[in-house]
């Protein structure tokens, strides 16, 4: 991150091949490749992984990854004695084209390779660079926005291979670090972790949801003066939203659908699923519904947690 002062909650997973390798022999090495846009928070991610016990190397040329793992083995440490994290970015542009081949090679050898890709909105990245007065590594004498566009294009193939996409637009350094440490501790077990994320459509649709539901059809507490400044976490607002028959029916239908689909996602090896619940401002209806749906899932034995994307805007 160019300026680690403010970085949006977002997270999604892909790549069946990676999920498959996570189920293999636990003695095989585990590698996290941290990549993404300059200014998106890679330095924070690497510090979080280091604090979580990973052996971290920054600015690693991708072709050297197999050799590094081989050296730790020949030195008697044992490949799986410690997990590894390597930061890969456009500072080594000549090696980027080889990244995909190296990743697939390691996975074919039984290495647990996860690609963690960090990104953020262009306006946020521009602001971070303007605050630190750093030169964008891919601006080539042009503007920061041109550098961001060039970098997005250069890293597109790594983004497509990512198992974990994190939108850091609204994160702080501390929330990003907590999210990453929570993820690396949870993913050690091949079980499905569900995040139920509330959000406001007025602030944009989150790009990182696997499933998304719109609850703007429910009566809006915003138009009741005594509830306007409260949130769906307040009992009065939650009781109001949940008092309508259509709210209960909607939650029942969602629960039924998830009871059917979650075991199938888990069967296919997916380890992280994000469910978006959206209303107009992300403050009342979506929050109340997300909390109840999350509680329902936990009551049925799923590892589920709520996340309110637009919480920082509630005080504005």
C-alpha cells in the first residue's frame, strides 16, 4: 500500500486446482503468493503473514520459487516445516509471464500454492500515491492513473489465477491484517467458511460476492425518524425489519437454498464463500437480515460470520 492509512472489505476465492491440493498430504509445503496493484496493501499483507508464522520474501522473481523450496529441503528444514509467503509484483516485469507456469508446476508437485491478489478502486490508489508522493512503478513518465491501468493489464493473468481476491478500498491497516490472519488460520482446515456481508447499493455493488441478494423490497426504517440514525445492529431497528412476514419468508427461503447449496460448494472443495445482502444505504435492512441469516447458518453447524462493508459510513 502506498499509504497504509486506509485500505474495502472484500474477499472471494476461485481455482479448483488449488482447492484440490489443499486436501492432499499435510506434509507438503504451503506457499502463499501475495500479488496485486501497487498501493493496495501488499506490504501489510506480508507483515500479517509474517506475524502468522510464514517465512516471507519480498520482490521474489517467480522462477526462483521452486529453487527456494528446494534449498530449504536440502538444508534439512523439511519442506513443510514452515509455510512460505512470496510477494510478486511489477517490480520484476520480465518474470511475470512465467508466473502461471511456475504456479502450476508447484501445484503439480503437491505444493499448496495460494495466490492472494490485492486491489482497490483507482481513486483510492491515486490518493495513496499523492499522499506519499511516490512514483508509480508502471507510469513510465505518465500519470499515476496511467500507471494503474498498465499494472492492471500486466497483472490480469495473475488475478485470473487468484484463489483469494481482496478489495482493500475501505480497509484500515488493522482490519486488513486481521482478515488475512483469520483467513490463513481457517484455510488450514478444508472446511467451508461463510461470510455474510451487508452493503449499500448507493456505494456500489461489491465485486467479491459469490452470492448476492437485494432486500430493498423490505420496508425501510430510514423513513422512521427515531430509527434513521440507528442501525440494523440496534434491537429496535432489527425488531422492526424482522416484524414483517416477507422478511421472515425471505430469510427462510435463503436458508433453504443455502442448506442445499453449501454442502455442494464444500464438496467441490470451496473453502470460502461470501454472501452479499444489499439495501439502499447498507445500514438498516441489510444489516439486520445479515445478522439473522448468519445466526441461522451457525445454528446449522456452518462456520459463518457477519461483515458490514459500509460500517465506516454509518457515522457520517
